[in-house]
C-alpha cells in the first residue's frame, strides 16, 4: 500500500513516485539546471537591450540635430570604447579611440549599430523562446509519463471509482496548459521583468516625471487587472470540471452504445448531452465576456500613457527641460514597455489558472489512491503451506470477506465453490493479487506474500476472469502480452532519443524491440514460442478457427519467404489437381490477357488488390487516373449505360420491399436508402434527354455527352451511375449487360491503367502476377488465384475439399495457422467472439507457466463442450508442480479437484477433500482418464455443461450459470 506520509513531504512524495503538492516546487525539482542556464542568458542580454534603447537618443541628438559637431568640428568620434572606472581610480580606461566620421557617416554608423543590436536582441529572444519551449515540452513529457505511471499504480478501489475517459482526458488535454506554462514559470518573469525594469530605468534616467508617470500607470495595471481576473479563475475551474464530466459521460455512452441501441434511448442520450453542452456553453460565454472586458481595460490603460507622454513630454521639450532625442527615446522605450508588462500580467493569470489545474489533477493521483512502488523482494516458488490469516476485504457497501482464516498445501488443484455471493470471486482475486485485503494477510511457509516483489508475483501468478481484457493488435500480440517483461539486451538505440529520455525521466529501454521473455515460456526463440501457442490453441479447440484466420490473412513475402515460395508451388499443384479430377472448370484463374467472368468489373479493371482507400469501392470512380483511363478507352459511356439499366432494374425489383429483404444482399449494388437518390437521377436523365430531343439529334448527343461528364468535368450523377456496374458479375446477377466487346475493352484498359498509375507515381494496387504472391490479397486467394465458378452447383464445396487435401499433403497447415496468429482482434477484442476472447486470455496465462493459475469464470464463455475439454486439460496439467484454483458456481464438478473451499456469506470454509479425491488418491489424477471414455464421463461432463444427472442431456442455456470456471 502507499505510504500516507508521501503526500505531506515533497521529498517523500517524489521518492514514492508521486507528485509535489506545489507546482513550482515540482518544476524547480526537475528543471533547475535549465532554468538557471536560460536565466543567465537573459541577464547577459540586458546590457545590449539597454544600449538599443539609448541609440535612438544618440541618433536624434548627435547625428540629426548635430550636437556632436557643436563647436565647429567637422568630424566626431564614432565607436569609442571606454571602460568606466570609479572616481578613486583616477581616470577611465580607453579600450578603443574610435573613428573620425562626418555627420552623414555618424548617422549611418549609429543607425547600422541600432540595426545590429536589434538583430542581436532578436537572436537572444529566439534562443530564449526556443530553449524555454523545449524545456516546457520536456517537462510536459515527464509529467504525462509520470501520470501514466501513477495510473498503473491505481489501487483496485481507485480503479473502480475512476472513469477511463476522464483519466485519458487529464493526460491528453488538461496537462497541456500546464506543460505550456512550465517553460515560462521562472524564465518568463525573469526575462520580461528585467526587460521592463531596464526600460523603466532608462525612462527615469531621461526624465524623472515621465518615469514616475509610466510607473504609476504600470502600478494601476498590476493592481486592477488581476483583481478583475479572479472571477475568470472561478469560471475557468467550473469549465474544466464540466468538460471533464462531459468527457466521462461521452465515454460511458460509447462503452454502452449497444445498450443505448437495444433500449431505444438515443433521443434521451442526445437530450442529456445537449443539456450538458448548453451548460458548458453558458460558462464559456461568461468567460469570453469577462476576458475581453479585462482586455479592453488593459488596452485602455496602456494607450493612456503615450497620450500623456506626447502631452507632458512635449511640454518639457518646449520648455527646454527635455531634448527632442530624449523624448523620442522615452517614447520608443515605452513602446517596448507595454508588451512585456501585459505578458507579465497574463503570466500571473496563467500561473493562477495552471495552479488550479495542477491541484485538480493532483486530486486524481493522491498517494492514498496508489499502491506502493515495487521494491526488491523474494522470488521463491509459490509452493508449500499457503495460509490466510484473518483476511478481510471491505467494499463501500460493506464487507465482502471478513476474518477468513484457512491453510492448504501447494501445489494443489483447488475449487472454490460459490454460494452466489461475491466472497468466492473476491477470495480468488486476493490469491491472484488482483484485490488487496484491507485486513489480514496471505502467507506461504509463514512468510507474508507481501515480501515477494511485485514483478515476481506477476510472473508466478496468472489470472483469467470472465471478462477478458484484450488490446488492439494481433492474436499473437495479445497472447504474448504476459511475456513482454524482459528489456532487450542489445538493440540499435538513437543516442539523441536516449539523451532526451534521460532528461525527461522516461524509460531508456529501446522500443520497439523484442521484449519477449522466452525463458519464462520455456522456449528458445520466436518460432518455438509460436509452436507452443498453436499447440495450446489446438488443445483448447481453437486451432481450426486460427487456421481459418490464416486463410483470410495476408502473406508478406519478406516476413514469410518460405511460405510465399511454397504458395506458388501449391498454386500450380492445385490447378493440376483440379484438372486431373476433371474440375478445372470450377475455378476461372486470373489471366492478364483475359477477362475473368467470375470477378467484378472493378476487379477485372484493376487486376489486383487496392492498397489505398482511394481505389476501393465507389471511390475508385472518383480517382483522377481511373477517370482518365475510362475516358480514353470509351468505357465511361458503357458504364453509364450499364448503371442506368442496373438502377432501373433495381428500382423495379425493390419497389415496395422492406429494407432488410434478402434481395438487397443478393444484388449488392445499392442499399435501400439509396433508392430515392437513383430514382431522382433517372428522372433528371429522362428530363434532360426529352429537352434535348426538342433541339434535334446533334443537340441530344452534345447534351448527353455533357451529362455523362467525362474527365475533369464529371457530374455527380454520372459518377454515381458509373459506380453501380463496378460490382457487377454476370454469372451471379444475370442481367445480360456484358458482351465480348466490353470484356475486350476492359482487358485493354487494364494495361493502360497500370501504366498510367506507374507513370503518375501513385501506385495503390498490388497487381496479380501468376509467378508472385499478392501480399495485399488473402492467403486463400493467393492459393486459388482465381474465382470459383458460381454457376456450378457445389463448386465451393468441391474446390474447398481439394484445396484442404492439397494443403495437408504439402504440410502447409502449420504455416497457414501461424499466419492466423497475425489476425487482428480489434478494439477490446471486438473482432473475436466471447469464446475466442476467453481462449486468448487463458492461453496468455498458460504460456507463462505460472506457479499459481486462478480462474474466475474464465471458461464460461467457451461453451459446453470446449469448457469440459479445457477443464480436463487443466486438471491434467496442474497439481504436480503448479497450482490451479478455480471458482465454481456449485458442487457438480468439485469432486474432480483435490481440495474444495466453500463460500458462505463473507466467510470461506475449508479446505475439504471431496469424496472422489478420498476414493482415488491424487483426486484429479483419476478424472482425466474418466473424461476420455467409460461411464465415469457421464456425471462430470454433465456437471460441467450445467445439468448433472439429467438424462435429457445438457442445457446450453445454463452454461453461463453453471460453468463459471
């Protein structure tokens, strides 16, 4: 658990990985070296800045008015360098006597010096701004990483009370202004404050009254403006909280969108979000009104001073108490005074605002919400006597476990039988370190489990629950997730990136790299690990599904060179096998010189697989190169005509049919909601031709040509019509739209399109080549390299059987199944079924070879047969060197375990040995044999499926209730 003292002492907070209570202390702790360096550069720039303020006075007085030539001198000294010394030294030290110049040369020299100082001061500002910007970004990177690290230390209670979308919003959005302020925290007041002080000092040196006047206006600005901005702070705080709650609510709706749709609550949700947006709008509007009122007052005060300077300074100049050069220099100096003063006021406002934001962020990451940092500890095997001593778990609604005390010897196969309450699952999660007991402890051989290091426990304990957690990526990525714990020993590291990681407190280990701990899985390399994963998937019953994933997957010749070469060999053998069996007509192969009658018009035109969305679906028609080729080949006219006939036919067929009718799927040209659009297109077409007929045939052809709209003048109607026949297949749709002449033009346009895409350097298509693997096409299509003849009955079954037999003969199945491991699971595993997600989660735990595997409802999504098989496999695998703990909803399969614990209210009783275990020593050893054959399988199998002793057989509807394993 977290040390409560860490929140009071900043040093303790930092040592425990937490955040400082003070934002400025946090900034200084991690960036003081850079802050001091930049401030030194700021101080070094001040003498040159003061000199740039004084030069306008010298230009006006000495060069323009000629004060340097008052005594009849025709020349004056320029660029004299003299070191001012104290009076007691006696005299100044001359470093350079300068040049003798005339009046024009002095004017140009001083002006050039002024320009040089402007450039130098600009260079200083550029360096300072870039340096503090880089400093801010480094600190923002540090802060975001630190917050993410703290999220991974959230206690189970904090996780239950935290919305993922709100925390993500904090790291992504709310710390953004904090990061922007960090670079300015110390540097900006030092930079702008010293510049303003320098300008104010210069004005005072020229004229005390003008200096006091400027100081008075500045004082009013510093007193009045911050007071007016206090309300802005309060409104900004309300806006931030409202925005965070809005993000959390939107996240809730997105996560539960299925429930929203099934309950028809769309209108209610829209109204609720609209109400929140209305409140947020009112807050933001009030902020804008007050903010711009403050800006108006600030600008008004800033503009008052030049008026007073012109008036009072001009008076002093007319009286002879102030030279023209001094007046010009004072006005020029004050011109540089308002911007830094305004930015200082803005900085103070930003400081208060950011401090509030930082405190609100800090409330989400208080030490009491975090578990302690992992420290070195024991790393022994989890074998021996396990004892629970007064274990209790307190939830907000009351105790879940209270004073649980028991002991058992590990390794063992243990069942925890639930009474329908949460105690059994909670105790299992305590054993798996997924829940932290609020009282008591768990010991192994009289040593507190807390003595083990966190890394050791996560390596030696595996847990699988009823709701598997998967991440976007492949099957392999998710299964290997539990092995990504060994930083690579050697990898190519970018020295600059490594240095930045050091400066920002980020990880210095290389990424991406191979982090897989092969030793924990008991294998030597990635190939052996893939074989192990596939073996477990096959034993659990998901091997066929992964094989199908492989058939639908893509083969990268660079990653799978052996499989790519074998695919070409299998492609040829497959064609020969079909011919030998008299089934060659069942597959029409891809031939660069022929039109494939079983493929769509778009497939025949591209003769390949698009690798960009610009050449996919109806977007293909809008591609400029494709439209150009269609224009040149004359295919555009044919496609528009085909589109008209398809649209008219579809309107006739679908008129009056509901949107879900199967005909819409058979004729996949357009959706039900597109029918009115195409009806309007045909109506416009008819009206256009009727109007043209009244003007004669020539006008009809011109208008028709313009209506079709080829090339760059393409009309929207023509584009929509051309898109329809792209999905047309004559043997499937049978509308009689394609003849041999059209096929020849498509084949001719195919080569022209490929050449045009290459010439334009656009690419976007992985073309079919009989001697190459098409990396963008599925593995199955690469093997088939053609399309199945859809006009022959049972063609799909016959071709599939031939292909399956060939794959087995050539022993390609393992390689194909390995490609299936690249199958993407989607966000939260949505591309997989619930049973498949459960298998992935279980295999992820099994390949880690844990000392203790805890299952809480992990088998229930798999279905009756697979759950029964997997339970038998686990009982065979565990109990000798590793322990297995399974939460059961009832007693029906508890006799297959060695030890049984029983939940009753907030207590866990036991352990006890079931009758089967007492009759057969070793308990679980007899069960695997019984699950294969004989009378012994009846009761356990039925119990796993949910209906023990029922002669009517298992009831699938109760699998979810009775198999929470």
